[in-house]
């Protein structure tokens, strides 16, 4: 057990120590209800088969604003005594004429730390590919005869990987992950057209640290505070502070405060950047025991606030119970 733990931590530290050279990736506000989006070791946490879909329209009203969405499915393999979790994710990200389409698979080894299996230490690996595309037909030309401009859609496939550690009990969790590991070995210059190279959006390596807990406030009321730290070692460190109330095991309601801070001196970081990025309000409702419906609204507080109408995000989660075993404790995370 100690050997496995040391090996996992070594891999994580090696990944963190690599040189990281890019901007913050887009993230979903409702990651708090689907940890697979920030950590492959989360795969199989709910133990039953879980399907999640999400769509995000960022900075509504802003021309060419990002539109992001995804579908994921994860669960455990009963033959492994719930020690192995598997997951699949498909994600898309569109920004103006540029697009990224990703497909990932995740494997998590879930070590039980008690007889009931309600306390586990999980190690996760993920791998996949991303197709980066640019649509030349969507560009607005100032010179229609410029032969250096691409015609039609150009695309390229890039492999990638991720790694994570996740620990949980029935009322607490903590995790750390490094996403988009291979981005260190690629640059933004992905396309060539008649001797010209083009730089586009790309995923960049990030470290995620998450933790949260559940506190009972009454017979039908519980509080779930959580925090996420997102670091790329170049831009401002993103910190999400979240607080949610669970009412009658049917309705989640809460808010999130996202801020970008400088935890240490970064030579390329603009000094006058606004620290506050956005505040979010969120509602998640269990229409049935198996179906969850979620909505969040992000209000940008920095200098972009006057140029767009906030960000909207909707999600659906569907739980498919296993016939082979029963989950022994509620899955709040």
C-alpha cells in the first residue's frame, strides 16, 4: 500500500515539475457534480453507472464567444470488487473559427481503506486524443485575394494524457490531478497553408487541487463547502470557493466565487490584471432518484463585464443502478 502511494505521488510531482507554457483552460462551473472533468481518479466514484452531459455558453452576447460541451460516462467493474473504475469523456470547445474535439478514456484503481469500502484512495490515469480545427471560411477577410489565408477547414490530431489521485470518505474528499500532460511537447503552431504557419487555441497543462466536505445542519438540510485550485504556473492562479445547501436530498442550491490570484512572482504575468473573475449561482434538482437537472449562471466581474451578458451552463445527470450490488452510502461528491 505504501509503495503504491509513494509511486503515485512521485508521478504527480514529476508531472507538476515540468515546464508549463500557456493560458488557463476553460472549465465547467458544474464540475462539482462531475469530478471526472478535473480528475481521472474520480472514475467509478458513484459505483453505479453514471452519465453526465453539459453545455456551456460563455460570455453570451460577445461575438465569437466560447461554446463548450461534453458527455461522460463512468462506473465500476463488479468483477474487480469495485476496485476498478472506468470512464469515457467526449468534449468539444469552439472559439470563433477554431474548434477542439477531444475523446478520453480513464482508468482508476480504487483501494478500499475500510471493510465497507466507503473510504478509498484512488489512482487514475487517462489518455486520449484531441482534434484541433480551424475553419478558414468563418474568417472575415480584409483582403479576399490574400493567398496566405487558409481555405476550408484544416485539422490535426494530437494525443494527450492525464493523471490524478483522489481520496474520499462518506463526507469528505480531496484530490489532485495534472491534466493535458503532452501539451508540453506541442506548440500552438498547428497548421500550415502555402508556407505559412497558424497559431490556434490549444489545451495546456494544468494542476488541479480539490477538496470538500458535507456537514449536517438539520434533518433535511446539509452544507457542502468545497474549493478548487487551478494552476498553470504562467497565468493567475484560479481559486474557486463554493458553498451549497442540500435540501431534502432533492435540491442543491448554492454559489461559487472565482478569483485569479498571484500566489508567487510570475515573470510573464501582467501586474494590473483584475483579481476577480466571476461569481456563479447554481441550482441542481433531482427530478427523480436517477435524473439530475442543473443550471448555473456566471456573472463576470472583471473589465469584460460590460461587453457580454454572463455565462450560462446546463447539465443533465443520469444514474443507472447496478443489479449486482447496492451502493452502501450516499454519493454527495
